[in-house]
C-alpha cells in the first residue's frame, strides 16, 4: 500500500491564523489608594490595536 498523501500536502492544506495573542496589563487605583492590576490575553490582528483595547475590572 502506497501513501495517499505526502507530508507537504498535509502542511499546505492548513490555514494559518494571522492574529496574535498579547497580554494587556492595566493598572488602576483602588478605593484604599493602592494600585491594582488586571491582566488579560487578547487576540489582535495588528500590534497597533493594543492602544485601542479597553479592559475593565
């Protein structure tokens, strides 16, 4: 039995995701005056979009 599909054929058929995951960290002051941080992983297409992301508590 011969192989039906070569490795090159398998790799060629997969779709690559062009977006990237970045970790966004936002700092804010709590009611007691201390600084708290919130971090989230966000998927963006371009690194310039990071400034436009709004994460909240």
